[in-house]
């Protein structure tokens, strides 16, 4: 199967990120350049096209006149590059070479300022020997009197906003209702700035610089104002571009989860911003852990494990030096790997008291790691993650567990489910009861596909006879394909404990 739009964006974005960390001929940079050139070539050959084009407008990708939300988060570095170049998009011609793609990575990784003009940018590409990657001018604006930089994403028609996975939705069944797309518009800029804030915190701290706490707090407060029960559904649909971004995407999701669960537990509104900040900063110490350990595939040896686990203490130390850090945020960073029964790490001194915020971040951290898609594992459906969490009850604060279940629901929108009468469909909303979602039925009891017009909605909360009998998929991967080499979640969930499952997740 040829690469999807998201796959290509992720390769480009990862290439730029890796080039920031390494030199040109580093194997990671080289293999991403080669991989992109090969996948692009195959895609163009299979689709009988001669070039691959995508636009950038107001911080988002546009393709075929539609904003693409998922890739816009994933491809942040590519969007920044387009903005500095002053272009409205990139055109990759057939036969572009791996060397040209690597030169593209190099330029993107190094360009810190705007170039001044599109002509200057084009000349820069040419000087680097890039011939088959072209820059295109800006899109024409809908309202010519309105300056480009004032074009507000929230004013865009929501029907233009598209999740990346619907691009490949060939059978027309679709996974998502419109409602989420409508909810997304005001949140997208916030997610984007959360993502940027965590990324820059990690970079700054990694280089022994000063942490921008005010920015972290301000974005957390924005989230607190805008986030509601549906926010987690949106978070569930977002993907992470590459290994480096897992820590970042993970912290953004933990932060949003912590806020949502905290609200569900009745935390006072003025504390919720701090909860979100604690989520964004909980893994700050990872900025000091070597990549070789953080991203090592497979098991860590005892010494590596000790280093990886030191991130909690390192994070707390980094925050301790700041008078403007709240004790809650500090407790979250220090204690988010301590189990409710006192196990985990760092070791609790006998006089220490279990902090409620640490318990909250801890369960959100575990749940995020279980349900996230990573290169080495498929996303686990929430219901299965809850089963695993409940098997190891002693590890978690009971109130936090219940609040998490209520906040997330067992069946998030986008999940494909089997109903107890044998029909199948997609969850369109979580509904009023956490185990009884609203489902759009797309296949009848005999498994026959229903035409779009014949599909119908069932509110399981209203229907006592019917319930969800099984989960088919969590519609997170845009292609609906399993992650290569990832273990089967079902068998994994049956036999392993939370600690075992997470021992290599480096959360
Ligand atoms: Fe952690
Ligand atoms: Fe974490």
C-alpha cells in the first residue's frame, strides 16, 4: 500500500527534527531522507501523478481545499519552515532524490529567521542543490481586504476541517460525526501551543536554559477555559509524528486528561490550571535523560532503568529552583510514578504524605501510555486499559480511577463497536451514560453493509435491551492498519500486569 499523506508529512517532520539533533550523515537522518524519497516515488507511481503538493495556511496544512488537522499537529516543524520561507506550500516533484530531501531537512533545521521574500527562499533551495522541491506562493485569501496573518482559524467553515484518517476512508462508512469537527476549531490553536510549549521547555532545559514557566501556565489556563468533556475525544484522535514527539504528545495528553479528570473529581476551578501545568511539566526531567535510553527499543538493563527512572527526581529538582512553581506542580513531577500502595519510584521517605495531584497524574500517565499509539504498539481501547488498571487496583487512588472512567467513557467517539444484537457501527458520541454511547449503525445483524441513507443512530442509554458487546477498533490510525510488529493488545492485556506492561514504555 502506498504511503498516506500523514505518513509523508510525518517522515518530513521527523527528518527535520532529527536533523536538529544530529548531523547530515547520521543514520537516522539518512534513513528518513531515503524513506521519504522512496515512499513518495511509489505513491506517485501508483497514483499516476507527477508531483505531490500540499499547502500551508494559518499554521495548518491544506490539501484539496481542506484543512488537515491531525497532520498539522504532527508536522509542526514543517509548517514553521513554510512560514519562515514565506511560501504557501511545497511541491515535491517525481524523482526527487534522498540527497535533495536531506538538504531540505538541513535547511529546515537551520533556518531560524524569515528569509524576507519567496524569491530569496527559492534561491536558497537552489543553492543547496534542491531542484525537485518547489515552493509555491500563498493561497488566495477569501477576503482580499483581510491581512493573511489575521485569518482566524475559528472562522473557517467547520466542514473544511478534516481529520487525517478520513482521507483514506474508502468504503464510505466513516468513523466520525461532524460534532467533533465543530468542537475542534477553538481547541486546535491551544493544542498547538501546548505542543510547542512542551517541545520548547524540553529543548531549553536540555541545554541548561531557563524554563518559560509563564508561557506554560498561560497555555494551561487557556485549556482550562476552553476544555470540556468532549476535549478528550479530540485528543484521542491525534497522532504523534515521531519518537521525539512521544514525550511531547504524551505530556499534552496527560495534561488534558488530568484537567478533565480533576474537574470530574470536583477539584476547584482555580486549581485546574495548575493541574494542566503539572501534566505539561510532569516529565520535564526526561529532557536530561539520554535519547539512547529514552528511545531504546526493547528492555533496559538495570543501570539504564535507574537512569530512566531518575527523570522524576530530576524534573522535581529543575522545578524546585523556581520560586514561581506551585507545590502541586512540583509534587506532580516528583511523585507521578509512586503507586497508591507506596511502591514505584522515587522511594517515599516514611514521613512523606501521598499527594493527591501525584495520584491524579499517575493514573492519567498510565492510561495515556496504554491507550496511545506508538511505533512498537497499537493503541489499546480504553475499556481494555481500564480492565488492566482495575486488575492492579492497589496501584491507584480509587477515586481517581472512577473519575477517569467517567471522564473518558468506555467507548470514545470514533470507536467501531459490535452491538449485542450482532449489528455493528461507530460511536458518534459518548452519550449520557459512560457505558452506553450513541452509535451509528453501519452493518445490520447479518453483517451486511447499510447504505449511507439507511444507517441510523441508536442511543444505547435509551435502549435497555441493547449494549456494546465488543470493541472492533479505536479509530486512531489514519489507515486503520495495525502498527507493524506491535503485539496483539488482547493477549497482552490478559496476562500482564500494569507494571509489566509499562516497564518499557518509559512514561
Ligand atoms: Fe514519567
Ligand atoms: Fe509521563
